[in-house]
C-alpha cells in the first residue's frame, strides 16, 4: 500500500539516529561529567527502560486522541530537537548540566514512545484494507528489515567518525531528513506526489 516505503524509511532513519546516540551515550556522560562506568550505566539503563515504558504511554495518548499521525510527527520532532541541543564540554556547573541532560534524555524517550509504536500501528492500519490484507506479513517483514538496516549501520557510522561531533551531525541530518519525510507523508501527501513525479 501507499505509504509503506515512506514509513519504513522514516523508521530506518529514526533507528539509525537512535542507535548512533546509544553507541556514544555512556562515553558522552563519562567525558562530559567525569562519571565512572557504574554511574553512566545507571543513566543509560534508566533511559533504555524509559523508552519501552513510555511506548505504552505514547500508545495510550494516540488511542485517546485518535490522532496517530499527529502523535507520530510530534514524537519525531521532539527527538530531533532534543538531539540538536548543543552544550559545551567540559561544563562549569556539572549538576545543572546533568539535570538538563537527564531531562533531555527523558523527552527523547517520550518522543520515541510517541513515534515508534504508533508508526507500527499506522502500518498495520494500511493492511486493514481488504485489498492488501493478505500481504500484511510481507509488509511487516519489509518494514522490520528497514529498521534492522538502520540499527546495523549506526555503530559503524560511530566507528568511522570516531564517535566525535561528526557522528552527532550525521544523526541530526538524518533526523532532519526523516522529519521532512514524515511531514510530507502525514501532512502534505499531494506535495509528496508532485515531488515524486518531478
């Protein structure tokens, strides 16, 4: 159905950006705040837990509002904006910047909760049409293949760039690209058709 490839590409980009960030998160916390492995690991594991528990919250919000497209778009914009926030290293006031960093991680996890599960629900809705119902399994296989491609290449991108600022810039560019894709698919489908024809 129309929209499947765009949704799959959007999830590929989101997973690439997400796993790029996850690959350098502990190193970032240690370099910026002088944390040991245990302290940085605690923040990392709490963040990872939040991602999965907030997916439940994101699903409830989408079900209550019945606005899946708006919820998905809000989620990816939150993630992109928070990943773009620059901070200096090293920091003068460690406590203040650590609170800001943890709050940002929470908002990223919340944005992920709004985006990830609801995009998959939207893909499922595409196959409610009897014309495509028999292809549901194939569609989800393709969708998840794109997710895995994004996840596979993220650590390599971090390795090639040395885990430096360049990997963050790559992540941001990819997020910006897929925010645009999601916006076109969900909000401006006619404009997307014109771009494809052109």
